[in-house]
C-alpha cells in the first residue's frame, strides 16, 4: 500500500468517526454509508471530491492539531494516482508525472508540424496572402486534411477516455447495473449542470481561502458552458458544410460564429479566472504536485479560445494562415492530450457522481 493510500485511510477513518462535515459535500454522505473502507472505495471518494475545502477550514483536527488532518489534500494526492492507474493505453499514465511539460511539448509540436506543412505545401508568399470568401481557410490547409486528421484523433481520444472510465468503474468496485441506470445519469447530469457540490449548501465553497464564495463556481460555469458553446458551433458548422453545402468561413451574424464567439469569450473568462484563483489560493489544502497539470490544462483551453477569437477577426488579413495554423495546432494539442491531461477529471468525476446517485437513493430508502 502506498503512503498516499495509507494517508487516505487514516484521514477517512478519523473523519468518519467525527462526521462533523456530513453536510458539506458529496464525499461525507457517501462515507457515512460505510463503517470500513477498501482501497477501491477510497479511489472512488477521491474522484467524487470537488475540493470545495469546507471540511478543511471547519476541522478541529486540521493542522496544527497533532492529527494533521487535511482531507482535501489527501484526496487530491490519491486522485492524481488514480489518473495514472485508470489511463488507457497504460503508457499514458506515465505522462501524468510531468504533465505540464508533456502537454506543452505535444501542443507545441502540433503547431510546428501544421505550420511547416502549410508553408511547405503553399510557399511563404501564398501562406501570407489574404484570402476572402467561402473556403478561404482551405487555401492554407485542405478541408479533407482537417476533417480526417482531427476527426480520427478526436474519436481515438474519446475511445481512450471511455476505456479509462471503464477501468475506473471496474477498479473502484462499482456495479455494472448502476452505470446503466437512467435515473443515475439524470441525477449526475443535473449535478454537473448546476455544479451542485460547489454550492456549499447555498453559501458557496471555501475558495480561494477560508471565506465562503461562489466565484470558483461561476468561473467553472463559464468554462463548462463556454466549451459547450464552442462544441455547438462546431456541430452547426459541420451541418452547414455537409448538409447545406455552405463552406466556412461564415458571416459574423451566423449561428456558428455567434456560438463560437460567445463560447470563446466565456472560456477565456472562465479559464482566466480559474488561473487567477489558483495563483491567490491558500496552498495548504492543495496537492502542489498537480500545479503543472492544472495550469497546463487551463492555459491550453484559454489559448484555444483566444486564438479562435483572434482568427475570427484576422481571417481576411495576410496573417490568417499563421493564425489558422496556431489555432488548429492548439486544438490538435487539446485533442491529443485529452486522455492524459486534467481533462480526465471531468470523465472520472461524472462516473463517481453516477455511482453516488445510486448510493444516496439506496441510503435514503
């Protein structure tokens, strides 16, 4: 048993004996359904934890008490271990050890490859030529290349995430029938859409410090719904191109541009705000080893949205080709690193919420 798992057992046993924090989050009600805890259950708890920190600031056994109880940090350390354990293919688990540099390197390589390929195929003069009208983007990178490369990589990453979720479900001892219950997914989706466990029972969570605040929840909402808006814009653009026969780029008043612009602005606000909160937060209830992973993920999302907005306003200039390659390189980096970056926390936390929905319903029965 690792030191991290030993610590998770120690603090969970103490917390379950005390139970002062039973109304703070999803973890403590789940904890109270048990008298003892297996390694598998603690891995489930770690991904159910939203790091709201309420239990740390109200705890009578937190440092400098001799018990040195720091439940959010213990769960964060174990959660990072599970990311490596659940990863598929297995070699991706090693990327979590130095995640920030890996994400940076992969994304930079994607940008360089796209720039080199576009300049090599078109020549410098054509690359820096201003193009306007339908299909102007495809003068830089052929549409068939965009469609095939990005679709295959995106689908492969989704497959990897699906395998990772399946591994989590099995390793944490969750029952298959729980996952296939529609009621559980409905409840989990509701919890995700409103960020229920960053609500603090109506007072907000203790982030970035011991004061109650909704600021983290608001920035998470901006990030989540901004990402959703960009995804909707992509789907509409795909429909326009393949069904309606209207190739990009689209007018500023069009639906793809509207959803993409609103989503991109929301993403910039959300990820920028989360990065700021991370910078000013109290570091005590935090696993410092995850700093590079957290920063790499939020930075990449911020740069993807910012570059998309810049491309929108530079698409009729001679810098369109450069901005297009940078934006697509950032998107490609995001797709390539989805199964081995902080992105996985959304998948594993959702799975934990599905199981939690069943447990809470059974516990109240």
